[in-house]
């Protein structure tokens, strides 16, 4: 193992143990995917089709097996804020 990897592992362990660490942590605010979809009264299939998201990905997010990355989280926030504009842009 290289020294950089060893250092990274030590930083990760310290962070996970709640000790001071120089590890950089990025937290993504995960939107309520199911809430957004249900608020629009759409099925998973209809929401996925309308916003060009693979239905399996949508299901994984809703069931909590996976979380949207930063770009997908931002996209979901835009959908929640102005779904008509997103649908119009995608239809163009």
C-alpha cells in the first residue's frame, strides 16, 4: 500500500471515530424523491419517462438503496420547483 493510501485510511478512520481529521467530507442534501413524484400524482414509470430518468434508478432512490449524486439531486430540486419548465425543455 502506498503512503498516500495509508494516510487516507487513517484520516477516514479518525473521521468515522469522531476524532479530529483533515478528511474532506461532501454531503449531498438528498431530496424527497418519492414526495416530489407523489406531489405530481405520477407513477414511477410516468415520472421516470417524463423526466428521462431510468425507472430502475428512480426506484433505487425511492427505496433508499441508492442516493442521487450531486447533479441528480440538483436536477430533482429543479423538477420539484418548476416541473413544467423541465418537461418543456426536455420536449424541445
